[in-house]
C-alpha cells in the first residue's frame, strides 16, 4: 500500500471522521429541505491541486443522494478545511482566513441585490479555535475559466455592479482592515532581480527576441516607475473589495458571478478588484492572455457600465488609476518572464506548468504579448508621472 504524505494522511483522517449527522445537515441545506433523509454513503472527489494558501489543507467535493419531499435527489457540496496552525505561504501574506470564515458565518453577500454574490455556506464546524471545516456551495456546473472574451465582459459588468453598490452603501465590516493588497501582493515577486538582468544583459538573445524596438527600455522604465504608480493608486477612494478577485475564484452562472476564497477581503482603491480580475487573466496561459489583452477596452467599458448602473458617476481616469495597482503588476510579471528565466533557468519549469509555454517559446510568447501590452505600459508610466 502506498505511503500517504502527512498532508494526505491528515485529509484522509478528516474525511473518515465526518459523521452521518453532518452529511445529513449539509444535504438538507443543499436541497433546502429540513426533513431530507440521507441515502447511502456520500462520495469524495479532489478539487484542484494544493491550495495556494497552505493553511487551506483540503478542498474536496462531496456528493450523495437523499430522499426529499418523497423523491430521491442528488446533492453535492464542497468541503474546505482550514488549519491555522499550518505555516503561511509567504506569497499569500495579504490573506486572513478568519475573515473568510466570518464572511460565510454572517452570510455576507449571499443576497446582494446585484448579479454578484458569495458562495452559499451550509455549515461551519469549529473543531477548535484554529481548525475549521466549511461546507460550501458546489459551483462545478458554473462556467469556469478560461473564459471567452464575452464571458470576461459579462463578469466585468457584474463586478462593477457589486463594487458600485458597496461604494454607494459605504459597506464596512468590523473585522476587515485597509490592508493595501494592491501593493502588498507584489512584495514576493522578484522585480529587482529581473530589472538587473534587463539592465546588464541587454544583448542576451532571449531578451532581444522578446523585446523589439524600444520595448526593453519601456519595460525597464515601467518597473522603475511602479513604486510611484502604487503611491498614486493609494490616493484613490477605497471600497470594500474581494481582494483576491482573479477568475479562478469566480464562477459565472446564468444569473450571477459567484465568488469564493474571501480571505483577502479588504478596503482597496476602487477598480483594484477589476484590475486583478483582468490582470490575472494575462498570467494563466498564452491563449487566455491574448483573449484578455485584445479586449481590455471593452472590459473597462463593461466595468464602468456596471458601476454606473448602481449610481456611480465618477471620473474614468481615476478609475483607471485605481485598477492599475493590480493590472500593471501583472503586465510587468508577464513582460519580465524572459529575464526571470535568464536569472534562474528553473523558473521556466513553473511557467510551463502554469501557462503551458515551453522554455524555448517564452521569448516569442512575450513578444506577442507586448504587441498588445505596450499601450498599457506607456499609459502606466504616464499615470506614475501624474499625467
């Protein structure tokens, strides 16, 4: 029998100790029937790989059958186990999983009055003060990324309505702080090491292939300007924000955009969540990168229309500044990949795993991205300089 890793053994033990009463409570919540009766043993299915936040030690889909109102019906939910005794991932330093628990505990944003909501939570089990099991809505039938351009556009409008309503109502939650996710997110990225390679190895074949014309100088100037840009972004009006609003945490249904993983919730510049949603779309693979980059103007327009639908009448330039703290960070990350690989060739392994781009195609893919990304880079430098 294959030896389980400590993490796998912990998860196996958690699942083995779920009681029939717990399954029944969850099934009744899913079916919206307090008298539903469980049939047989539910089944488990892995959801994704290891979570980016190491304190999330298990995300599993649970499926079963139950008798409800005289009919045998299927039910399913997602089991998420949080262990706050586990060390945190340095790249997740903006997250607070207790905030996510509070969001689900209080059923925040389940009924928002706009087509953007949080996933439903059927049960929270507190094993002790540091360990929690959440039983959440199964969203596997929703539209998951990679999205089409039209789906990104719909999501942009829905997100705009949600943020516009939060701004209009001046929504405040007592456990949420103004964390500055828009700038703290980039602390773990090696901007300086990439900048050093760009400056010192300008004639490297991979850089020459990736950056035609003055684009290498443009990328260097953008990285150098980024701190000033973030300082200006910090002056934009703050609004309660999801804080980890990339498309892998968002699910499109026929009537709404449904969000999970609320541990990054914070007060951020208006536009920050939107900037991350489309910015992260640049980082998941070349096809999605081009899909997003080609239609950014349409997505901005959809987001503004969503804001306006709930009464926002602000300045578009200020909004573009607010989104830049996240969006431009991703533009930089996408443009400096060849330099990162030169500095550390093993970095290419991670890029191929995440984006499906082999090492020998990274420079050409970057060059194609810059065909679309160059205008954003120039605009960001102007914003950093107050223009």
